[in-house]
C-alpha cells in the first residue's frame, strides 16, 4: 500500500503491541501525524477490527467510525513478516511477568537490531528483564497520563494522550543514539493543535516512582476491597491507610536515591476527589483478569527488602493481593487445584504447589 | 401444651435466640434431653419451620424430618409474652455491634430479673455491652466447637455439639449463684451417650483468646481474599502471613494477662489441613452479609492499641476489612452514597460520612 504524507521510504516503521485503550490511541496519534508507517497488533478484537475498524470516541480526535491504522496484524510474528522490520516497537500491553507470557516473550519475534523498544506501561523495574533479553537495543520508558478504555473495539478516550518519554538508563550508561531516537519519535508522534502531547522525560525513574505513590496505594487497595477510590476514602478517610502507605512508597524511593516531589502525596490523595474512579488493577480484579501486581507493588517491595525499608502496610497488602492473583489465575485455568494432591500438611502443600506452579 | 420427662412446673424455661446452625442444634440438644422447656426464636425461616419443621442431618442426632422444639416464636417479644419468663437466654445470633441491631437490643424484651444470659458467640469483649445493659443478670460465655449450618431450614450438623460454659468475670467478681446456674444448665443440656458435650470453662478469657488465634487470622484473611483456608495456605504457605499474624494475636493476649497455650498456633495452622474449609466470616462476605469484624478483630485490636502492642499485619487487615464491611453494608442498603454529597475534598467526604452514618 502507499503511505501518504511523506515518501514511504523515509517513514520509520512503528509496531504498536497491544490494542487496549492506550495502544489504540498511540496508534491513532501516530497515524494522524502520518510521519510513520503504523502496524498495530490486535488479538481478541481482530475479526471485528479488520472488518469494521475501531469506533473512536476521543476527547481530542473526536468521533471516528471504522478507524484503522496503516496495518493490522494478528500476531507479532505476522507483523514482523508482513510489515517489518520496525524502527520502533511500542509495548502497551499489561505487564504481568507472573502471567502466561512475559513482555519479552511477546515482542521477541519483532525485535531486530535497529528496533528501539518503548515500554508504555506502568510499574517499576520493567526495563530490567527487557535489557537482559535485548542488551543491544535502546529501551525507552513511556509514561502516559491518558484516560482511555477499549470495550470490544470501541475506544472511549476521555483524558488526552500525554506521554513522557525518556531513557531508562542514567545518562552515562545510555546508548549514544538515545537522544536522537527520542527526538525522532517525538517528531513522528507529536500532533499539531494540542491533539496530543509528548515530551522528554529526563528522569524516568523519578517519574515512575512518583506515579507509584498513587498506583502502589490506590490500585492495590481498591483491588483488594472492590471499591472505587472515592468510596474507600469516604468510608475510612485518608489517614488510616492511604497517607501512611504513600509514606512507605516515598521511603522506598528515597532508599533507591529518588526524592519524590513533596507535593506529590497530597496531589494524589485529592486527584480523584468526587470522581468515584476505579483504578486499572481494581478493574482487572473485577474482570477476573490477572493484575499488574508484580510491577506495581512486588518490584518496589523487593527494593524495600534489599534496602531494609519497613513497609508494614504495603507488605501485608502485597501478600493479600498475591492470594487474590492466585484466585484469579485459578479461575482463568492457569493452574488447577487437585485436592488429593494438597490434602496433607499445609506447609507441605505449599511446597508441592511451588514445585508444580512456577509463577 | 404438656411437656414430658419432668413435671412441667419444675422445668426451667430456655429461650434460644437465633436459629442458625448453632442455635438450632442447641435447641435440639436441650429438647432431646427434655429437662427444660425450649422456645426458639425463628425469623427468616418462620413460615417454613412452623409448617414443616426443620430438616436435621446431624452427625450425632441422625436424620430428623419435621423437627420442632417445644415452642417457636417469631420474635423475642412474642417469645416473652407467650412462653416466658425465661431462666436461660442463649444468644446464638451473629454478633455485629456495628450492624442494624446490637445483641443487647435484640434480647432486651425477653430479659427478666431471673434470666441468665449465655452468649454462644465468637469474639472478644462481647460481654462488656451486655454487662453494662444488664448489670444484675448473670452473663455466661458459651464457646462451641460445633460444625453446623442452616440453609433454609435444613440443618447440616457435621461436627458434634461441644460447648464450654463459664462465667465471663474473674472468680472474685462473680455473682454468688454463678456456679449453681452453670451446673444447672449443664444438667439440662448434657445428653447421654455422647450425643453432645458440655463442660465448665474455668478460664473463659483464655478460651476466647485461644479461639481468636484461629479466628483473627483465618476468618479475616479468607474473607478479604475470597479463598478457603487450604487454598490460601497452599498458595503462599504459612510463614508469610498466617504464623506472623498468629504471633500478633498471642502478643495482644499476653498484654491482657493471658498466656496462650504454646501448642495452639501449630494446632490451628494444621487443623484444617486438606479440608478446603471457608470460615464463617468468608461465608458472610460471599453472602454479602455483614461480618463479625468488630468482635473478632476490632476488639482485640483496641486492647493492642491500649497496651501498645505492635500489630502491623492485623491492623492493616482490619482497615481493609472495614472497607469490605462498608461495601457489604452499602449493598444491604444500610446507607446510600449520594455522590453529590461526597463530591468534594476526600478528607471532608469522610467527615460528612461519619456524621451521617454513625457505625
């Protein structure tokens, strides 16, 4: 096919992996700008999207019926074979290292020498297994403040697409091309007229820790108690759990050398005032889908343990959510509990389970 | 009606309040012994029980179709008017002081000067509001190890009725008649041939604290994560949450002057091995019924706070379950969340909620 806007041969090729609310709007932003050739991997909605396209209801791009990016692929492998190789790979899937597939496994078929990998995902330490798997590729952090959901191919984009992009590594350790590929990505992503916004993130780790002050606390606790944030705050106030838990996150960040901006906790305590909003982890729990527990809470707690930071609330919440995660995985058939196997001593039962089920 | 066995005029009158699995078998034990005149208050199953009686499937009393105690009353007030006054009042309802009615309010219409009140209920400090409300009555503790459920008038009694009865107060403070009324109750309750078992509890507080080593930990955590005990143990083992939480209960007990028998924690860690059993609080949560959170966990934690005992796990679990309790109460219509009232500052929203909803 012919790609309009710039001569096709000059256009970088972008693969967007994950067609949820975030991934689809990322693909839309790129396609509207038309400075790149966009391939989107669509899995569960594939038949519907190939036949009818997406329905977009966007606070910035407006209502679009039957929208499609330049290319749609059913799998990462098909994308690579038909539309690769890719200059940029945007990973917008949920990041569940304890789930069926790791993100590394998912994108591997599409990664080539020239691919820059951008992780548009929540959580901490998500770059570590990526760097290990693809040590010679540039791996970037994309934090997005977008509000967007995908229900069966209908995208409800209520908060504007606002991306912070930067290198995970400290300046001294970066690939010499890092700044250039970031600049180039901004060039192909930033639309005119404030349709979206993308900016360089000069301190990715700080940005991620600050987002965790919200996510480690509200995502986790609402998932555990099945309530939206405003109800939880209304019922027990902010001082019993939420502010103390935020202090734990800030203490862990500090032990890792990151000073969270002092206004952050109160900003996040009040950011959802009156919105009765249910964070993604709570929504995943309700949909009985595995939650991003490890990257949001497990990885920060590993750092706390290493640095000897006390986390009485967050550690308890983590253990409880680990139980919920197993409940969800069992309901999804990721393992089965054969009662005859686990009928004996409960300590032994746990040993057997850990042997049988590695995650 | 004529009551057989002993001359009716010599028979003490017993009121059993609550016709769940425990209360119905208590009434059955008394009726089989036939040394008392038994009135059972039946609320939700009233029509069915008056027309068809209970269906009993008991490990000790066998299968009985159409069973009824001597009298059935629809309310405590009706019981008092028709069949009182009562020598003994057995309270076998759930104890939810933060619910619609306190146990004191529920039994008040039936309490007279001569009534001995026996609390066949879980939890700690449950006698305190009772003693305050009925300072001149003897108030006894009944701990039962029975396994019994009531689903719509069908009683499944899988574990034998085994009651420990004793005075809540230390010996020096007891009513001089205390020992005599306990002895008399055992006389009217203990059946022959090991059908049931009742024994004097000489240290009620210790018995209750020891039961809490199980209830504070397994009842609460399974209710929070919606899993049976064996699954929870199989998934994360006993050392991450369960054993450490039991240590917290034991430390609180110690601060209150009670030395828990050292074999108790391991006994309770393994008591349900392989049974895949869901404790009552977990069942209540699943049925969307208010849970006995305050008497099982809230009251012990008040003692911990007073005595300065650190309870990092239990305090977090308590706050989280408080949220779940509010979720259940809202679902039961005990209050409604008018979003326009709680749309502002989340700290303020909590203040407003506490003013509007006293529990």
